[in-house]
């Protein structure tokens, strides 16, 4: 939980800074895209964002290091290196997608 709050603080501060810049798309550039699995769910990261079992996830926070997506009861932190962390609705870390 501590890691999530640290990321959130950074994401929020960078998000506030981004609003003062010219309009930029809030699409996260991922170095490694592709399909990963987590507890039977298919997580697909593309240039357009994250889909979970074919359903698009909404961007809730973004910065240069990671983008946080929300879909259903879970949040997905997609890092620039392609790693995906899964958080539940209580912001508890659940694991990494493989």
C-alpha cells in the first residue's frame, strides 16, 4: 500500500503539471506491449491503452513512469517497462500480471 501512495502522489503532481502544458494525449507509451494474464483475466496493453478481457479500462492517473487504469473492481498500474501491477478496490496490492 505504501508503494501505491508514493506512485499516486507522483502521478497526481505530474498530472497537475501536465494540465498547464499544451493539450497532450493521455496515452501511455509502453515499451513492451502484449498480452499478460492475471487470475484468468487477459490484460492486453496496446498503443491505445489497456483492455481487460476485451473491455477497455479507463485511465485514472498518468505520468512518464506509469499509467493507472481502472476496470471493474481492480486498478492496473502499467509501468513504462511493461510490468503490470494489480490493485483491488481497497488499494491493496494483489500481484503482477505474467
